[in-house]
C-alpha cells in the first residue's frame, strides 16, 4: 500500500473541487473494494476524498412516480427500505444475494456501481493484466478463467463486472445522476458501464472527476413477476458465475412487457433488449423461454475454464423466466428469511 | 456422582471469556516496547535466480531500518540438521534467504524492516528485485510415470505394508470389478489467524518469541539450531491460536524472518504474513489415486488395490499415509497398496487436517460405493459384509472398534433403511435428493508428554504443560482432568500451556493431545495426590493412617477413604496443618508399549449425508449430515461435538468447493485470497447430528481417550460425493464437485 492523503468532503462541490485539486486521486465510499485494491497495490491513489458522509443518503419519491436512491445510502439500507421492498423487490433480492451483511452495511450504492472486476490476474500485480496495466497482456485468456466473460469480451480483456445489485438495476433501467467539474448530467444505466474493447482500463463512461449522486428508478418496478437467480460456488459470500434478473408483466399467460439482464457473464451488467422484444406478446411457456435463452447465448464464447457458463446461462435464463412467471424466488437460500 | 466429577460433562470453555473479551493475546498482538515491523517480499517466478536486490533504493526512506536478502544475510547454521524441525521430512529443509535460487513461486526473497508496519509494507512494494527466469513444471499430470518412492519419511510416516495374496489375479477373476481414478487439487489450511511472530529482544542473543505455532518446543528447537541460541535464551510462547489445522506444525518463515531481524537489529521485531502469503506455506498436496476393487459372488471383497501419487517440492520428500488405511478398513486377502511422490516446482506440502487419510478416504470410500453398485448391493450392507475384525496390515486385533455400532446407530438416526438403491429415484420437481454414506479410520496415538501440578494453601491448583491449543478445547479438558483427579471444582483449577518454560509436551497434532497431555496431567495430579496423602497421614489422629493411595479418593475438596467416606480431611486443611505453602509434583507420561504392542489402535466413524441437486443447474446443497464417532472416552461432550461439527465443515468444503488453483503458465496459485478460495460459510451448512458411540478402551491409555480432531472430518467428503451420485447417477471423481461437473 502506498501512502496517501485524505480529506472528508462537506458537500458535492467541495468533493469535486478537492479531487480535481489532486493528481492521482479517488473518491472513497464504503471502502469495501477500493481499500482492498490499495492493499494489493492495484490502486495507488495519492489522495482520497471521503464522500460517504455527503448528504446523498436519502431514498425518496420522485415527482414522476419513480424512486431516488441516494449514492451514499448503504446497500443494506437500500435493500431493506420499505419502498424498495414493495415497489422494486427484484432490487432487494439482488442486493441481498451479494457479499455479506457486514459488507452491505458499509458499501454504498455509488460504490456498488464503481466496484472493479474480481479477475484473479487483475488482483495479482505480479501477472500481466490490460485492465490494470494497459498493454501488458491478458493473463486470463489462456489462463484460469472460471469467473470470466462469455459475452461482449475483447482480445484485450475478458473480465466481468462482479455486482449483483447492478444486474437488477440493468433490468430496472434507472438513470444515474452524476456531478463533475463540468456540472451535472444524467446517464442511462445501460450506458454507464462499458464493454472492454481495446480500453479495458475503463469500466464505465464517467469522465475525470465525476461523482455519482443518485440512481433514479422509473416508476415501473415489476413487483409482481420478477426474480433474481444467482448461481455461485458457495451459497453466500461468493460472486456470481451466472446471475439472471427478470421482470415480467403478464396478461393472463401472455407476456406484455419484459426485462432480462445477466450478471457474471460480461464486462458490464448484460441487459438483452432483443430478448426482451422476443418475449413480448409471447405465451409464458417453456418453449418461449427456451427459444429466448438460446438467443441470448447464441453469440457467447467460452475461454476454456468458463465454457460451461454458456450452457449454465441458457438454463439459468429458462429457470429465471419460469420463476418470474410463477412469482417465485430462488429456493432455499438462507438470506430470504434474514430480514433483520 | 459428585460435584467434582467433571470428565465427560459438557463444561464451558474455560478460555471462552478471554477470547470473547479480546484479552486472549495472539502471536501478532504482543505490543512489546520499541517494536519494529518486518514485511516479506515474495518471488513472482517459480524457478530461476535472484540476480539483484536493489535494497539501497528503499534504505533511504526515513524509518526504513534494514533490508535482508541472500545478499546480506548473516552466517547461519551450515548443516541441514540444524534446520530440521520435528516434522521435517527427508531431504533438505527450505532455508529462507539462503541462496539466490528460486524453487517455488511466492518464495520469500527479502525482508524489509521499518519503524512502522505501514512503512515496511510500502518499502516492500517499492523494493525492486531482478530475476533470471527458468522453465518450471507445476503440473502433476506431467509426472504420472515419474513417481518415486520417498527416501525418508517424516514422523508418523509408515510405508505401505507389503502386498498380500495375489491382488492382480484376484481382481481379474473377480465376479464384479471396478477401476477408477480419483483426484483433488492442492488445498490450503486457511486458518483465520495469519502467521505472525513477535520476537522480543531482551539482550544479546536472548529473546522471547511469540509465534503462531502448534508446537513451541519445535520452534525453539528450530531457532536454537538455526541461530545458535541456547534454549535458556530462546523462550517460545503460544497460548492461543486462531486455527492451525496442521499449518502450524512446522516453523514458518515468519518466525525465521522476525528472529533474524531482531538478532541483527538488537531490537524487538514483528513479522505478520498477508493472506496471499498464507498460500506460500504448506498445503494438502495435489493427489491422484487409482483404485481397483473386485468382489466374490457373496459380496465379499476379492481384491483391493490402491495406489496414490502426490506432489512434493524439489527439496523435501513430504510424506503422508494415504493408502495404508485401505488395507485395514475392510477384510480382504488380496491387497496391494502403492504410494509415490513426484517433484514439482512448488513449496513442500504440509500436514493438513487428517493428512493422508482425508485423501485416501475419498479414494477407498467412493470406490467402495462404486463397487457396491457394481455388485448390486446397498453400500452399507456391502461394508458390513466386509467388516474387518482384525487389522490385516499388521495382523493384530483392534484394541477396540465400535465401527459396526457407528454404522447401525448412524443409519438408524439418518433413516438409511428407507433408502431406495437406485440413483435418481428421489425427486421433487427439479430437485434430486441423494443419500450417501462412508466410514473413516484414524490412529489413536499417544506421544511422550510431561506436566506439573501445584496446590497452594488457598486451595488453588495450577497445572502446567507446554502443549498447544488451536481452539479445540485443550484448556478445558485438561482443567476437567486435573479437577476430577484431585476432587476440586473447575474454578479452583488453572491450566496453562504453550510456553517452553513449562514441562515439555508434544506437537499439537495427530489427534494425540487429549491422550498424551491428558495422561501427563492425570499422572502429575496423581503424583501430587500421593504427596498430599503423605502429608495428611503425618497429622496426629489422621483418619487416613495406613491407607494406600488406591484406598483413598479426592472428592469435593476432600481426601477420604473409599470404603468409609466419612473418614475425610479437607485438602486445604492438610496444607495448612503441614505448614507448607504449596505442594508440587511433576510427571512424565509415556505410552505403555507393553500393553499396546499386541493391538492396532484406532478411532472410527460413519457418516451419512443427504444432498439436493438441482438437475438443471447443477447446484448441490447438503441438507443433512449424521456423523457417528467411536473414539474411546469423550472428555467433554460439548467441545468434542464442536470439534466434530468443524470436521463436517471441513469435509463439506473438500467435497464441494476447496481447491487452490495453479496457473501452470506462471507456476503460481491464482485464487490466493478468501474471496476466491472458497471455504464453507454458514449458508452452506446443513443440520448436523453428532453421535458419540460409547467405547471403553484401557489399552490405548489410562484415560481411554482416542482423540477426535481428524476422525471427525473423515467420511464426510466421500459420503457427500456418494450422495451426489445417488441423487444424479453421475459419478464425479475429481474434487471439488462444483456445479459445472453436474451440468
């Protein structure tokens, strides 16, 4: 870990100004990822601006019927918020599928969007990694890549975005409100994270110095027919091999609206709008689900140790669509009954 | 029963309050004055040479005190024997910072010492080290035909017994036969507590070492050998451990580094490893096993062949007993057991909970399940038909063996009789349920051990033995043994351990601590009891006049006649009347070879497991485990049960998720952290029933105790693997059983 200076911002303008006034600097939220990366020497900011105490922790109604999730609200406070539980239960499920209670108590919503990949090689500075050190090569290609991408990867990087919360967000499609040296702007969630291409060092489309202020959810929450299905190597405190967020609107057996997003398969939360279009107007049957699932993974590419994820993703999509249709959640996971 | 009858009851941990209140101090927590901090730098290559350590570049940082590497390490002991600790296998022990040669990835190459931990860590990050890389080999699969017999084994290693009968012919002529290969990768112990050593510098060549270790005397032996210190000037202390599981049996490089720096700098130094560095020390070796079994028409075993090959380092022949168990577990007259090593560019493996047995048990117990199915028999019935009444490896009877009772009581508790034989026959929607079982066997060992006991005039008893406590409950059971032997309440007894100033005790491992240290404690208390009887008899009109020691008993703080309990004296009064302020005795306990010689000494267990497998998604959930254990006398039902619960956690981890992944391109482990090396969490754990099967055995030792640390883990992994087969009809032979193997 390298030495760094530290300050605590009093308001958003102060935070943006403070960060801009230092060279290699970073915003610090809950610190559940950044501090680890600093200890591994993966991140070496010379200055940290603590934004966790900024007045951005409210979860409040929006005039358009949506809900605003403050950037510094913790993951735990967000998941257990009454409005979130009632109106966006898919988000509640996704958040609770991630990390551990201790981490969710510390982690912030803004930080969740900003967390970095869990690629083994990204974390180990003794191995080449284009995301950590552009141009050094990708060790995961041809290496051990069980947790790596099958969709949208590039020859430079096959890392995945590790968040659960963001998979549900991809399905719910909020806008991300940010502020930076050039003022405030809103980014559609699907445009927030990016695919690696030739610039895998960039996880998202924020420009230098921009800070997340809130996530503004639209009114539609798919609160009746939804599911978040997460498949992993142990039943808690493990990142998704494949996860699926589904929201459906049904008229009898006919699907009238659909949202479908995958986690653990790409450099960003993978929302498939063409699959959503395929679902609309179709009967909610196994046949439909199988066809759509095959479509989603049609262009998937395995890298060796993650080849199984193509078939796993296909099956998981079918299961998630079934569960959402039946209004069921992932079976027998301890966290479902752990409301504090 | 009396109030001072403690053995077998579920006394609370006597060290519990210290642990939960943060007042129990661990090796990296002794804040001695004027402490400097060391941080280790490790090699990023698996093989080659260090060509240059650019120490001068970081020595200029204010507060950096020293950089040690092979370039400047002082002259230390020359001969290998000085570096050989009690568990060193054949070969040449690794000498940190000794040469520029790199023989494994993450090999420690330098130590940076600074005024603060943060500064040492920063300077270590800046330190440039140049390497010359050479090709390495870390893939056991490339060494299948290059296995060799180990040259010299370590303590406890027994080469496989010679073949008996004609195993190859019997296998070929068998009515039914199977042949299968089983594999698992490397696994790391991953105790919660990191390896750390705080070396307090007292004077020239005089130190006190607070080290994370399962054997303070082993560390003392190592440090005095390597650094030429006298024992009097090298006290080693470890009173508490946040888990060891075998990783602390041998001295780790953390204590070498801290001692080196302390002696050189003439000040106190602490070195704490990182979680990543915890993957640069020993591990359960990557192992391949080949099993060939055959049966006769009546379902008896006609042939049993078990061969194992595992990795070791280039410099040591690490050994463990993998295949021997198979030759004693079932009755079979045609047996061949083979065991070989292969050298790779990795660090030496190291004993990890139930070393060898945990590996071999998966081989034999999954193969027995496969064999049962090939013969069309229920797996439990098949085992009962091949029950071994004698240990055929050594042709001796067992001193006691209640495995049959483990099978029956475990099966009854589990409801095994309702199990349909056919795989895939229990289904609920997309969930397939499977039931599997397996047995286990481990040695009941006793090592030489010493203890002392001192009763003071206030009625308090202090018992000492330099044993280790990794959290299993040693403090508590020793307190129970001492208190019961001298008829005192638990609160009147203090047991202390983990200090080379105390009477010598063996390494804390092998499940032998309860038997070894327990017997020493009992003997010391009996020796003290005899002194107390003599003192009592010196008093005028003593009601105990003329009584022999075996005619009296210590109960409720009194010493009294067995045949007439009204004839009693109060212990405290005895001491006061005698004018003594304290009475002390010590004793050595040795295994009674004369008594044990004609017998095979072992603990046994039987495990029954239920799993649910999602047919579409391949996810496995263990929903029930019954573990029936016959391990002689159980000293404390509560801590013993906890230890077996922990064993089930370990077995489940080995079955479903634990594996240290080697990237052969780099010859480096890639998942070297808690996020990616998965050990079970609460959400993975099912309801666990622990049954202790009553077993009396006065041959193993006077206490009749066999130890449970290892046996509690055995059978679990195989039972789960067998249950997965029963659920899915799919036999997974390479652990861990992760979901992709069931898609």
